[in-house]
C-alpha cells in the first residue's frame, strides 16, 4: 500500500473541505492518487444520496437572477432537509453558480442539462461534480428540484428568507426594472392564480356573470346600467379569484396591477411562483 503522507491528506482536504479521516481513507483506497480519491469520495456521496432518498425536504432556497438588460430572468429551487443547510454558505454558493450558468446558457431547460454545465470553481469539472462534493460534505438529502426562466421584459424577486421567488414576464417595448420587480414582489405576497380572466374556468366565469345579470335585472334598471353594474362586480369577482391584473397593486393600491403596467406601456404575460414547502 502506498504511503499516505500528512501533506497529501491536507491537500485533499483543502480541495474537498471534507474531514481529514475521510480524505485519508479515500487516498488509501486510491493508493495515493488524488483524482481517484476525489472520485471515491463522490461515489460515497452517491451512497449518501441513496440512503437518504426517502427523507423529507421541507427546507431549501430559491435563487433568482436577471440579466443586466432585463431581457432574461432565471429561477432555481434547491430543497434540503434542514434550515441550517438551506442558509449555509455551501448551498448558497452552489445555487448562485447554477443560476449564473442558467443565465449564460439560455437553451438549458432541465435540471439534467444544467448539471452537465461546467463548474465555476473547478476547471474541467461540472456542476454535478460540485453537487456531489457538497453532498458528501453536508451529508443530508439535497435536490435541485426546479428551474424556470422567462424572457423580457422580465423581472424577478426573492423574499428575504430565500424561501419564495417569482419570475414575471410582460410584453411591451420598454422594460421598467422597478415596476417589473415590484409586480414580482406583489405576486410573491398576494399569490395570484392567473394572469388574466381568460385563464379561469370559462364555465365558472359565465355562471357568475349570469348570476350577477339576474340580480341586476331584478332591480328594474335599464340594460345599459345593468351592463356597467355587472362589469364592475365582475372585476371584484376576478380579484376574489386571484387574477393578477385586477388585483390592487401592492406597491400602490390606488391602481390595479394591470393599470400600473399599462402606464408604462406593458402588459402581463405570465409568472412563475416558487415557494419552499408549498
């Protein structure tokens, strides 16, 4: 068996940030070959992943990153078992590296594709290598559970606890970063279920309109007045149903989200909300 020096163990520990004894054991199994020892440690991480596969992942963090010109925003959700890991430096750094690569590779649309992209910290390695190294160090279940992206005009928001994030996409000629982020923040807080009324169940909408028309006609008012009454009450109904563009804008509730966007020549197109534990 090759002699394993203290210097070799120390060098491997500096690379992997794993305990000295784990590094020494891996070097012994690899007969002193550092690269083989790293692969052995990653295999051990895979065993940990399998062993803990049934554990609950109720903690985690959401990372959102936008391009400087506001033309693209990406979101990454990573779940884990414990709050200390969710807020720890290792998971934060890994999540940020993944978001950077997502933003730099607009054709990547799955977690599997993402994990094959190059590592930022280890030349010649992949994000999956970084993931396995992190897993081996932390030794609890961690899963890259979701990625999403939107194209501009677009904005994003992450709540201060890192547990809720939003991508928001609009249409229009000019992006307004503050407004787009504000609408994303609104979505995080108010939890709308649809962008506009067309995304609701048409039968539900028609049934409510028919009910309101019948009520209004019972008052004996002229048809043109009835139409205005029903239209006004339908807007209230849409707010109750969680339609984004009809909701009072959280940043300035003197106007609706739709009105705030229209003032800047924008229209809401879509949103994606991600919340750890939901």
